[in-house]
C-alpha cells in the first residue's frame, strides 16, 4: 500500500518498527499533493521544504525512542488556524500575506511532539459556507466526483484526508464545518463540545460557537488525535477544566446492550431529506438495534428554529470579530490616502461577498432598535434549543441523525443562492448552538457513488461515548 493511504494507527506502527521513516511517509504525501492538488485545490499553501525538515527531525526523535502518538505523522491544517511561520490566510485575500508569529494551541501541541505540517487547507473564507465555494482561492471539487462540491467550510481538509494527501487534518467547526464536508467526502469528522479544545489561534468567526476538531480516516484515529489536543488552556478562557478521559479506552468500553439511542423525529421529516440518505441512516440505527441497543423515538421541537437563530447569532458575532480586519494591523492594505478609503478599499478587495453579507446582516441586527428584536430574541430561542437537548439526554444516551439532508451537490448548484446554502446546515446548527459534540462517520454510498454521513450527537463532554458509538457504526 502507498504510505500516504495509511491511518495514524498504521503509520505509527510502521514508523516505530522502522519499516519506513517519517521522511518516506512525508514524501509520499507530498507526491500525492503534487499529483492531485491542481485538480482538487485542497491546499492553499504547501510546505514542502519545511515538512521534509520536520520529518527528518521526527526521524531522529523516533530513533532515540522519544516517541509521542503523533511524532512523524504528516498532517494538514485548515487555513483559518494560525501556524507559526506558515502563511495563514483564512482563505481571504485580506490576509493573503499574513504569516502568524505563533501557533494555535492545538497546533502547538502537535508540532511539539514532532507532527509534520504538510500545509494549509483551502476553506470557505473564515469558515463562511457549506460548500467551500466561498473561498477566495477557488472551490474544492469532491475527490469522489469532481463535478460535486467537497462540502464546507473545511472542504480542503476533508478532500485532503479523503484523497490521501495527508494522514489527518485539523479544522474548525462553528456550524458544521467539520462534520458536513466529512460526510460529503466519506471521512470521520468531530465537532467537540464547546470548551473541550482550545480555540486560541483560530481566526474567530462566531465566538460562542467556534470549536476545533480533527478530520480522520477512522474513528480510532479520531480518538488518538483528540487525546493529544484536548484540554484546558490558559490562553482560552472558554476551555473547561474537566479531565480529558482516555478516549481509546472509552472506545473499547462501549456496551451497546446498555445503550439507548434517540432518533429525533424532526430530523427525519424535513422535505429536503434524500431517500438514500434517510435509508442509510435508518439502516445504521437498525444495525445498532440488532447489536443490542435500545432505540427510542424522541422529539427536539425547537429544531425548526435552529437555522433562523444560527443565522442571526453567527453574523452578529462575525460582524464584531471581523472588525479587526481593516487593512491596518494585518494583511493586505489598499493604497489609499484617507483612512476611510483605506478601510473601505482594503475590505472591498479583501473579503468575498458572503463575508460582506454577514457583516452587513450582523451589524444591522445588532444596531439600536433591532438588537432586542433580533439578537436578544435569537439568544432566548437558543436557550430553548439548549433545553431541548438537556431534556432529551435525560431519556437517551446519544442521538443519531443524518449529517446532511443530501449527499454532495453539484459545483455551482447553490452558490448563487445564500438561503439554499444556509438551509444545508439544518442538521448541523442545533448541536452547534447547544455546544454539544457531534461526530460524522461515513456509512455507505449512494447509487451514484457519493459518500453518506451519519451524525452521532451526545451530551456535553461525551466525546468518548460519541466516538464509541461512531466506531460501532463504522464497523458495520
Ligand atoms: N455552513 C456554516 C456557515 O456557513 C458553517 C460554519 C462553520 O462551521 N465554520 O456558517
């Protein structure tokens, strides 16, 4: 097998037994990137030279038995996450020349153990989108069918993992950006609980929803990466002090006979739900039942408000977070004499349409007179959505839903219709607003060969359980 196809688990075994080196593994990934990136456009920046140097350094660590779980394993990172010394654009032209002097905490943790950074993945600009078509560096075609989108916003990361250009990736999920493209590309993606992983160094989108998580080829790999990146961080006051459990142990602990799986009826009655996606999800649930799990239909009545709430709260927080990008302190500056023109021209050229749209909507919804009617009201309904989940998790251990109502759609199909794109998030927004973890695992394909993803949602900080159920589904 080509080395770039390996999982983390397999790569670890090969590296530690001396079957191959990190330089071999990294070279295989770089070769694949070279062959495929022109078509797939999964990378905005490729770090060929530094990756090989990092691999050499990792080989020394391995030789000296200074081995940590991710030592010498090549990975890639969503471009909205800061990487010291490596250009980080957020897929926005306003940051086209931005080289952060620091690593995001999750990246620091990986690089400190000798993880090899291959490069930076394309995404919808600052994470705004569900198809990766809102990137100022071009769309990412789906490796399974290049006429279709890879999903977004972390489309480059999903495509890079699915197309074996890297061994795993680190991305960001505010309202589905890890889970959604994971389902379109047939890989595993975890949005952790809000507060589980540090967001220090992540370009902020909506601070009350942003999370960082891995995208991997298997659930087992997911547990390995989560183990290394989770935990409290003094640089992110929203991280929680709760001890990080041993996730691999939690996976093996799972007892389906004691598990109650909730099937939220609202997720199976949306008009847009594709019959093949529905039937695959129901089959996954049926298989869990056959393995001993108790299945229970439940209701999350506030689900129908989630998109409306999400698309008020997120633009409001966006509009305030993106204020820092004015062409003065970071990135590309328009050549203008007056300060006003400098701001206006830098932003005009540096932001794509969707980012401008969100800043406008957010600024409007936060303005005097509208604040109560929009933002405050949305926050109140958000509380009701949180209560929906709290209530349902008194009855069941986890929920199973489709990740997306439909498989990957065609490039260009929704890109001119923002509302259609927003509605794609229908199964993503509720868990995001509630701050609970969601995992997407691949479960079969459509007749036309497109991957289908199933989502497992659990209570706050139940990543171990969610991954355990995910692995049971994966093994089916
Ligand atoms: N589709 C969501 C949005 O456009 C995805 C956001 C995210 O998770 N970064 O807001």
